[in-house]
C-alpha cells in the first residue's frame, strides 16, 4: 500500500472495500434465482481450441428470450459439443439441448432444497466479502500506525473514518444478502 497521508490511507481502504463489494455483487449475479439471466453462465468455462479454458461469453453469445430459458449461440460451430459439455458439468444443474447450432438451456424450477442450498452459498460468498472488507481495514490500520509526525487526534479521526467505512460496506453486503435471499426463496 504505502500511502503517505492519512486521507490517502482512508481512500485506499475505501477502494479495497469497494472492490470487495463489487466482487460480492458479481458473484451474486451468477447465483440462480427463479428467473433466467445471462449472468448465470458467467463462470462457466469451456475447453476450446486445444484444451484452453475460456469463459463461455468469449466463445458464444448468451440470451434470455424467456423467463425460464437461456439460449447459447456459439460463434464457432465446432465448439457446440464443448459448450454443451461445459454447461452439463457446471454445478448449476442444467440440462442443455442442442438444436441446429443453438444450445437451448431450460431452467428447471428450483426445489425448496435447492433454494436453501443456494441461500447457504449466498451467505458463504457474503462472508468472504465481509472478510475482504475487514482485511482492507486491517491493512490500512497497520499503515496508520507507521505514519509519523501526525497528531494522535488526526490518527484517531482517520481510524474512526476507517471504522465507519467498514461498517457501511458490511451493512451494504448484508442488504445485498437479504435481497438475494428473497429473490431465491421467491416461488
């Protein structure tokens, strides 16, 4: 890190906390709720061109034409089999059907048990986000301790700002969890 002033340290901490929040948002987008969304397939990796693993969205276009259906259209038709295989092997519980160069991915309704499993995954990802936020705070607190030629009042104020930023970010993560949990449990 090595910031030189108290405001820079607090700013860097906020930046780290913002990154943690964005990561949580991105991860939540890949967790399936009742509706079809193209971001559901963001983490699917396809073995393409000699075994190289590539994100699905780099080898095909993904669309959500209906609430319970995704369509995947490979840009290179020779990758259709590899994409189908990647979708089947993903832990999303999908059963794709290939029809004339387009892979249709019907989304089965979520069972109560699967919904509860997804809620657990959401809580785990949220906790990882909270840990990242607290880590950013901890790293910045260490930087604060190293700064010399600054009054104790200023250090205390910066420490207070760090704690407030941490509390705000953790509260935001908790709100994301509530919203995602409600979305998943909605029948």
